[in-house]
C-alpha cells in the first residue's frame, strides 16, 4: 500500500523560495483545488475530451472540436441573493456541462450544487421555453469524501434524473452525475490495477510530481495534465494560489450560512403554524359566542373538542 507523504509549505518567506521549495521537493498543486481545477479543465482539452467522453458517452473529438468555456458566475436573481460561482462550465452544441469538484461532504452541499444546476436551467428558460427544450444541462460532481454510499449510493458513477413514483423520467434535458473519486483513489493506494478512468480521476488528487509522472507515463491525455500542473506550480504568479486556512474559513462560512437558512426557514414555518393556530382559536371563540354546537365548531376549525372547551 502506498503511503501518503505530507509536506508543509514554508511560511513567512518570499514567493520565490516557496516556489523553489515546491519544485525541488516535487510538490505540485493538487488539481482539485479551485483555481487549479479550472485551469486543468479549461487548458487540457485532450484530457477533458477523454474523461467527459467516458462519463457521458459523447464523442471525444466532438467535445474537443466544439468546446467553449462559459462564465462560471451565475446571474443574481435579486438583491438579497449572494453571488453563486460554479467550479467550471462549458458549452457544446445542444449541451451545457457544469463540473463541480466537491472536496468534502457537508450538510447543504447537494442543495448548493442543485442551486447552481437550477440557475443554469433558469437562465435557459429566460431565453424562451422552446430554446430551453433544445439544450440539455448536465452537472458532473467530482466527489472526494468517504461517506458517498450513505449520501448517494454504492456505485462509482451515479446518474440522477427527475422521475415520478413509477420511475418514469419527466425530462431528459436535465441530468446530474456524481463520481465517487475515492473508490479510484483507494484502488491506487492499495496498488490495484486501474482503468483509464481511474487514472484520470486519481491524477487530480495527487500532489507528488514523481507519482504523477509515473501514473501518466505513455499516456497523452494524462501527460497533458502532468505538464500543466508543473507549469502552474512553477509560475511565480500562482504562489499562494491555495491557502488552506482561507479555504477552511470559506467552507465553514458555507456551512454556517446553510444551517442559518435552515433555522430561519424552520422559524418562519413555525411562526406560520402558530399564527394559524391562534386564528383558529379566535374563530372558535366567536362561534361559541353565537351558540354554534361544539361538533360543528370542530368541523369548521379543525380544533379538537378539548381545545375548544378550554376556550370556554
């Protein structure tokens, strides 16, 4: 079994020294980091074409020839809505594909990515219903967490459609896909034989350049990623591209915001229930005052006999 080596980037030194430390220690920016993920998906078309072809069944050459990167910032629907930024979006004829790299599971992750997915569908509808019917939206989630089975099922690749209780698909213009990257990574750590797709997933998770080169050896698509990762790390302008502490705070802020929204929604719902209950009691009192029979008040308000008699 392979051992994962940990490295600590030196602090309070110049960017040049940080870059030199990383390169001399074969320490490469991991491709699942936000900015690196975008750079790989947007700058390694052979790799992108091959992995998306394997995941969706689309022709690789069709993807490479027609690839067009899109703006990842979704339109803001109201002044109260925070800016939503997807990891990567690209367009093909008749298709919009949204890639999300999820570095850890937390309550609200699926809902957040659903919101991104809904934004894409909504923006299509704003251009006209007929136009939206001609465009299929696919969201592919690259998931890096161990509780995938608990959340989404046992398969390495799970595809989701909108279905009814008779398992009939409502529309095929919307598709969500979740890729369990940990299954491939665990195979790699155990030294098991990897498929080409396994390798394409694993290379995104490695930070040792020697391991990356060994994994990519003799493979055109994987070598493209290896070379791009080296270029990104060697570029002095990219030093500080990933700040672990900043990332941790951002993730904590997302979790806090999600749970705050849930709490607020539950509070509003409880307030509505309380208000409705008080209104029913007021109506029951008025009906008692005009002499309506108890059984009729029960039917009218939905309150129990005990609740009504306590108002007398």
